[in-house]
C-alpha cells in the first residue's frame, strides 16, 4: 500500500494536483477536483496523505478520522450530497506540528457558479468635486536657496531677488472636477488654479486644465482605451500641453484563492512646450513623444 501511495503521489504531483507547501503533509486524491459538479448524491473518495514525518491528525469537515499514524495514510470517506454547493475541508497535521488545509468545492443539482443577481444598471451619473484652499506660503519663490550650509558665525550676507521681509504671502487654490459615468464609459474635465495676493509673485501663479475619459468595449475581459489632455499655464502664459492615449486589454481571473485582474496598457503621450528651444542651452526642455508598456 505504501508503494502504491507514493506512485499515486508522484502522478498527482506531476498533474498539478498537489499544493506546494514546505514541510507540511501532502493531501492527494483522484476522486475530487478543486471545483467540480457531481451527478450522483453519493461519492466515495480516497485521500492519500504522505509526509516525511508521521501523520497524526486528519479532520474532514471538522470530523476527526480514525487511522494508524504513519508517514503514509489512506482515508476512505463517503460523502452524501443534497442539491446545492458544498465545500469539503480536509485538515492534516504531522508529528512535527506542520499543518496543511485543502478545500474542494462540489456542486450537486446546481451549476458550479452561482447565477449573478440581475441588477438594474444605473443611468448617467454625474459627480462633482470642488475644493477651495487658503494658505500661507512663507517663501513662494523659494528664494534664496543654496546647495550648502552657511556657518552663522561667518560674516556672510546672502540676498535673493526678493527681500526676506517680502517673502511671506497668501496663496489661494481653487479646484473643480466634473465626472460623467455611463454604461461602459466615463469622462471628466476640470481645472486647478493657484494665485497669490502680492503682484510680485504673479510669475509663479499656475493654471492647469485637464480632460479625459475611458471607453471599455466589453464587460469583464476585453479592450479599453483611456485618454487624457492637459494644458499648463505659468505666470499667465502658456507653458505646456500634453495629449495622451492608452489602449489596453483587461484579463480577469478567478480560482479557489480569490479573484484577480491583469491590465496590459500601452501609454502614448505627446508633450510640447510653448517656449522655443534655445539650441545653445544644454538645459533646455524639448518637446517629446513618450511611450511605455505597462502591466499591473
């Protein structure tokens, strides 16, 4: 029997039926799958349990099983099913205290997957997000900044373009975003505007306009495409614009461990700057086309 059990163990492991868990006993059977539908209300199942140490405890659906402890144990169990879905839980423990748990989902007289309840899909939804923020900025221009420390005992006076006494100012930020949600699509648009009270800081005031959305062609697995456009102005002058599109594919998974989602996305983005590029300036920011392949 022991030789037979090890042969069965090897075959099932090669077939992917054994769950890898270091040091814990292996629970093997050819009579049950992790998820299956049975045609009869009675099923006899043989469990083969093997381990380096002696197996000392086996419970099936919370019921302790009677057996002679050893490194190979055969448990034969008859199950009686009623119409519905049932989870069979097998928990084994060896002499060293290592524990393994395996579960099997069995359906009798019903589909393996529960039918999803029919839910009326909502119509067009509109979400509005707004924020008004009033802050004190102690150094709006970040002037003066030096990349080293200065000993207070040294007689060194560093002055920036704006006197320290004139630095502190109040900043007002206004944000607004409108989101539209439909069946298989979404769209949004908004703006973020930041201003200062003192005219001398007008050159660092910013305004960002953004718009975008997503279209998904099928529910669950399938293709989708995202889009995003932004425009940035600094000091009242246009600074940059960005246009992006992200086609992708969604894959959903489901097994005994839960559910998962894989997104494969190709990001394509064109970013351009309003100021002309000075060819003699090595630090000039140039317009560019960017792309990236992502998996999350």
